[in-house]
C-alpha cells in the first residue's frame, strides 16, 4: 500500500477485477431465520455483514457458492432480505451524522430515525411500516440494529413497529 495506507490505482483496479469474477447473491432471494434470532440487546459485530449473517442461518451462509458475495448497498441503512427488512441506525458525531435525526426518546423506549423516501429501499421500508398490523396485507418484519459510532459493534434491538411518521 502507498503511504497513509491508501490503495494505489493498480490495487483498486485489481480489486474491481477480482470482484467482477465473483457471483453476486441478491439478498432478497434469501430468507432470515426470524425464530432463531439472537436476543435483543446482543452485540453482533462491527459490520452489516456480521448482522446479516446472524439473521440468515449459518447453513444458508455455508451453502452459498464459493466465490460469491452478498449484494446490497453497503452505504445504506436499509436492507431488504426475502422475509424481512434490516434497519441500521448509527448514532454519532461528524459530518455524516448532522443530516440524520436519529435519537432516543422516552428513556430509550423509542428511537427516531431518518428515512429518505426518494431512495427506493427507504421508500419501500416506509410503505411496509405503514401497513397496519391488523391488515390482511403481507407486512415484512423489520429488525433494528443500532450502534453508537463506527467504532462500536451493532446491537440487535429486535422488531420495529412504527408509532408515527
């Protein structure tokens, strides 16, 4: 690596070439083990991948073809799998956090978070959250994962319900 641990153009090109030869697995075709989730409050890991692999069963992860990877927007906070939505909320400081209004309310019993409905995944999640619980329409489970900053592990918080929007 070059000074400052930054990748050179050649290193980046080689990574892109290696990725293009790998199999992308769309997360919407995989279902999570919603009955076998860790208890709410469990720390899962520093990455979204670590949370996703805990929601999907170990057997599912082990059965993926060699040279494959899970395709999803790694920069987004909303990820859809076959039977659930995964919502990742960061609390922290810095340039990226000033545009989001993520906060705890009512002694931590409620969390507010920002959804950008112009983003496809965010809009779909919002529509899903707005389906009444007593509706005959299918409503996917929404699981919440929180962390204080990128230096903290994500904590599985359980299922989300929408109180207001």
